[in-house]
């Protein structure tokens, strides 16, 4: 087995608190006991690859993929793009990124979502793509609506897109959310507030990016993502006895 | 000012939320046919040709009140029956090693059908007992929870991870109980009595 070095241990301080009373559902769904820490093993350092999976031509186009190209979704057209990097600042190529989101009215196409904003018959709300050789990805979609949710008596989610990201190791697996620059609801959201370090939350807020906006067609937002990296020093992975 | 590091910081996690199935398991969310090919519906490319014993592991994810969660989504990753991880040239070509499964919306039970993994030698030649890695996400889980399934009918005595668990009875939370031929039970308890050992690895 090739040894690419252990994963850099996760800095839990930049991640949300598992137990956060402001986000009520987390209260009964967070472990009380400490996590068991140890150096990564092949089980975390290897991971699934999706070369065998056939992605459809419209999989990263949420404006058209629900209707298979027959009719566009309602909403403000946007391009979401960025790079997938690791902690060593290296691009992660050929990695699977999946996203899901509410429609322009703030309603999800899920059997459990009963919010009275209407479903858009032309919008499904999920997409996926594989990063290119430079770790770059793009999605064409519509800006999701904000929506109310049952937590405290009047909580609203800011506009957001859910991201699920694979690197090349199962230990890099990450789910996060992308927020939009300038959305005033970010400062009122108990889920965003589970991240205690404001600078880490700010890194989940995508800026408006005119460099990728297409005139008379769509605006663009840039969202770079960083996954765990791997440690390798001159003192590691040497032949036995050296 | 000291020198500036050129490393980056990992992006912060956020909960998968209640609608994670739309993105990862569209058929489960009621959106069958969204993709031509859904990812992770089975760890087999061809079950009839896969090497090793086929096993079915059934269980639930319980919250701190003892309620079997209806919305948990789990991913598994493992080596093949020969102890080789898919992606390696010598791995079983009929097996991907990766599966996604969700708690049933009615019963709260999940089923993982896969091959029983072999053991492998890790860094420094340390041999691990056969195990499957799990990653659990759901509404209310702010960062995905990692754990492992071991098997009660394997020799787990020298496993390097299990041996790090100080309170020995907690090791049992990582071991699937045999319920029949090729059948196992593995429950996950997020919090409180019998809390599963979760990993920072």
C-alpha cells in the first residue's frame, strides 16, 4: 500500500460546537463524551473515487436539470464557482462535489418540506460535478430563497446552498453551506452561529464576482473550499532502518 | 510579526440539515429519476462476482432521548474481503467499498448490505481487525460523526483503535452483534447511556 502520509489532525476549534442550545436539534444529537483521537490509518487515508459514475451533461446545471433541459427554473440566475484545495494549498482534482438547495421561494423539493411557498415545477434543487485538474468547479443555478424554520419562535435561514464534498480520503469528508455576501439574515441564524469564530463563518460567505458574471445572463459568486491536507516530512515514510 | 504560514485552514462544517437526502439520495427524498445513476446506492459493481462473505448490518441511530432518528444519513467506506482498498490495482473489481444508506422514515432502521472486510496492515505493519468506517450526518449534527463497525465473530484483541478505548465496556459500542448467518445488528447512540465511541481521526 502506498503511504501518502497521515491526515493533518482536524482543528476542531474552527468547526461548529456540536452542542449548541441556540440550535435546538443539536441538543439531543451531540455526543457528551470526548471523541477518541488518534493518527489516521488507511481507513481514513483512502477513499471512494467516482470515475465509474456517469455524470449527466446537465448534472451541474440546476436551472435545467430537473426538466432535462425542457424549461428553465424560476429565479435569479447565478453561477457558483470556485476551487477545491487542501490545507497545503494544493488543488484537489477529480473530486466529487454535490449541492442541494431551496427554490427561489425558499421551498425544498423534499417530501418532508411543507412550507407554503410553492414548488417550482421546473426546479429540482440538486446538482453535482467533478473538479477539473486544477480543482475548479462550476454550477449554474438560481439564487435560493430565505425561509422560516421551526427552532425559536421566528427563526429564518439566510439564503444558502448545501455543499457535500469528497476529497481523495474518507477522512476529508465534509458537509458545509455557502452563504451570500450581504445577506442580513446571516447575523440572525442560529445554524450559522454554531461557528464561534466569526472569521471562519465569513469564509463560508461567497462574494459577488463580476469576473465570472455573464452580461445579460447571470451573476456569479465565488466559493472556494478547503479540505484537510496530509502531512509528509523528510523524517517520514523512509525505508525501515533509515 | 513572525513569518506567515502558507497553509490554509479547513472550511468549517455546517449541519447537513433535514433535506440532505435531496442532494445525496434523491430517490429517498421522493425525487426518483433525478440522476441517471445515483451514487452509493450499493457498494457493489457486481454483487454476484464480489469476493468474500456478503453481510447485512441492520441498526438505528438513537438520539439522547432514546428516539430512533428517522432522518439520519450514513456513508460507509471499507476495504474488500482481501483487505485491499478499492482504488488499489489489486482490489476486487466488483466492489467500490462505498455505500450511502438512510434510516427508514417509518421504522428508523437502516440496512447496509456489503462484503465483510478483511484485515489489513497499516503504517508500521500494525494489523487492524476487520472494520467498516462510518460517517453519520443529520439535522442537528453540526459536524459529521465518524465511527467504525467491528464484528463480534472476529478477533478484535489486538486492534490498535479498540485498544485505545480506556473504558473497556465502551468497546462494545463499536462491535456489531451477530443475529444470524451473515446478519448483524449495529446501533449507534449519539449521546448518554451507551454512547457510541466517536472518532477524531
